[in-house]
C-alpha cells in the first residue's frame, strides 16, 4: 500500500506524505500553455487533456498522490446548470436555482451519462501512474454545490442561499435530496474507475453557524459520507475552510481524515475535533507564494505540529495560487520528503 493511503488509514509512516490542493493549474507554465488553446471546460471534458493536466505536477515534483483534473461544478452541467468559467469572474451559472419548480427540473443522470469524460480520464491516469502513486477522486458536498446553484456566481455572503434555507425550507430540502445521490454516485463511480481515495470539498461551509449547520446541512452531509463509506473501501478526506466553530459537529462524520486550513494550528484542530484522526494541511497558500525562507519556517513548524498527531498528510490550507513560483513547490516537496523519523 502507498504511504499516502496508509497514512490516511491512520498508520504513521517514515515521513508525512505530501500532495497539494490545486497542484495542477495556472502556476505551471505547461498548464498555461494548454489553457491558451482550450477553455477550462474543454480541458475537463477531453479525457486526454484532463489526464495530461493531472500528470503535469507529478512529472515535475515527487508528490505522494495525484488528484484527477476536473471541477466540483462540472457534474452540475448534466443536472441542467448552464455552467461557464468566465475570465476574471470564475464560475457562472446563468440559470440559477431559485424556486421549487427550478429544483424539480434538475435532472439526476448516472455518472456514466453525466461525467463520462472524468471517469475516462481517471482510467487513463491510473494506467499511467500504475501502483506507485494513488489518484484522488473528489466531489463538492451538497451545501457548497447548492451555494453555486442558488447564487449563480461566486457565492459572496450567501444572501440568496441563506434566504432559501430559512425562508423556503421545503425547496432547500428538496434540493439537498437531489444533490445527495449526485455526490454519492459520483464518488463511488470515481473509485470504480480507479481512484484509491476521495476528497469531499465543502468550501463555503464556514459561512454557517453551528445551529444552521445542524438543521440544514448535517443530515445530508452525514448521508453522503456514510453511504460512500459503506459502498467503497477507500479513505475519504473531508475538507472545508473557516470551520473551527463547526469542528465539534463535523467530527461526528464518518470521515477518514479532515483537511485543516491555516487559520488554526493542527493541534488546535485536533482538540476541537476531540477525536484522533489523521489531519491534512495546513500551509497558507499565500505564504507558499512568498519568500522561500518564510515558507521553510512555516513548513518546519507544520511538520513539528504534525509529529504530535496520530497521522499527518502535508498539504496547503487551500489551493495553490496562480502566482506561486513552481520553485517553491519543488523545495517544499523536497523538504517534506527529507523528514527523518
Ligand atoms: O488540482 C486539483 O486540485 C484538481 C482540480 C480542481 C479544480 N477545482 C480545477 C480548477 C479541484 C479539486 C477543484 C475544486 C473546486 N472548484 C472547489 C473546491 C476547492 C476550493 O478551492 O475551495 C471549488 C469551490 C471550485 C469552484 C471553482 N473552480 C472556482 C471558484 C474557480 C475559479 C477560481 C480559480 O481558481 O480560477 C474554478 C476554476 C478552476 N478549477 C481552475 C482550476 C485549475 C482554474 C481554471 C483556469 O482558468 O485555468
């Protein structure tokens, strides 16, 4: 078994494994070269291109895991969302979900009908990577997907999302009930295509207080995690940002590990979770883009924090930023790899 998978299963290896969220992307000149000729959606929807982009960071750096190149929002296209990635604006959905009728219209295609391109890309990547480097599959969680579907653009302060939640509660619940099977089937299909671990992204969850989390989100998130874990025997990492106030609740999820952002230390996250689980994180991506000397200092501090945990997967607290020097990523991976037990 690989170091990454063993660590996720709670077994501390000779050193922490390392991979980086958004390890494929605009900070790499070879990504930008492909992106000049193709839109983001063309890259995701062409298995050969998605495979190539997934492999780009793995060719440069000895990372301990790959993550399939796709986006949390692409499965929404087959449900009926007109998704576009606009330059400077990020994702836009020009037919947002605002009413019960809009929810009723959402289709629920199987993953093979909905995202055949991602499943095919996974098969291509796994063939290239062989046994040595495990591939991570992923999905957005129902709450974060709802934020994009309802707001139709970068969710901002979640005005419309929260309005639906508390003001049109029946529609909110109907939407969650459609998104749960979407997420479950999509994650299971990625494992069947060859992924050896999963990550569930709930990027906007930190905008909720614990009571609204419990009332409007927890039942559905619990269902996604439990159903996936009952159906496939691979580790699942739950990732969100700004959720220290929700850790006591989140710790009830049957996740294998939790991703931690940079706003708290790993030992703080451990004590808020109140459970001994492997933690993944948590270098501030903005700092990774800065002077190497400070990156090194942070990385050593995080490694020391990680050494106090039952198991630690080195990562960032959020995704690699476009202005990050690839040189810093190279040196970071080398530093983590040089850790002596
Ligand atoms: O390398 C990887 O991590 C795998 C690929 C991946 C992408 N998006 C590719 C991408 C993953 C795992 C995601 C997850 C994702 N997408 C999340 C959850 C994690 C997080 O960042 O909180 C969210 C919220 C999205 C939605 C999304 N996609 C936004 C807000 C944006 C625009 C902002 C940006 O960084 O441009 C995207 C576009 C996107 N997804 C890009 C990439 C490489 C940039 C596309 C480009 O213009 O080349």
